[in-house]
């Protein structure tokens, strides 16, 4: 079965010993790694760094509780995948987190709005006294 079972640091050795073709190994690794990198590291931390910490927190908590726990429970108990079901739950969390954060990032709705200019003129003009 194609599961991201062992940790990434061990996965290369295990799949090499099992003589899994390199192309298949790369496809499976990429499908698991890309959503994690986009959703968790790039956009999640980028939004936090830009000041949208509440939005990043809400998406992280919602994806963690509602997606990761539900898919993990279903995969481990319903499908009887065991520990591989935990990895499928984590991967589902990363995919959903990336799918939610990409449109939020591109919409720009998370950006702080510029303050309105004072009524007496351009706020960037030098003061004349």
C-alpha cells in the first residue's frame, strides 16, 4: 500500500531496502510533503509574520480538530490502517489547511487596511509651521 508510514528521515532507507522504484517513491513523498510545506510553513507562518495571527490560528485549530482527528479516527478504526491511518490524517490536515490558506492569501483580505488620510491634506506631505 502507498502510505507515508515511516518518518521522512527513515523513509528513504526503508523504501530503498524494499526496492521501491525511485519514481514511485518521489511521487508519494511529493504528494505528502507539498501540502505540508505550503499550508503549514509558507502560508501559515507567512500570515503570522504579516500580522494575521488570529486567522492563522483559527485555520490551524479548525483543521487540526475537525480534519486531522476525524480522518485519523476513520482511517485507524474504520479502515483498520493502524499507524498508517495517523499519517493519512496528518496528510489530510495539511491538504485542507493548504486549500483554505491559498485562497485567503491570494484574496488579500487578511492585510491590514491603510489608515484614512487626515482631512487637512496629504499625510505624507512635510509639515509647515
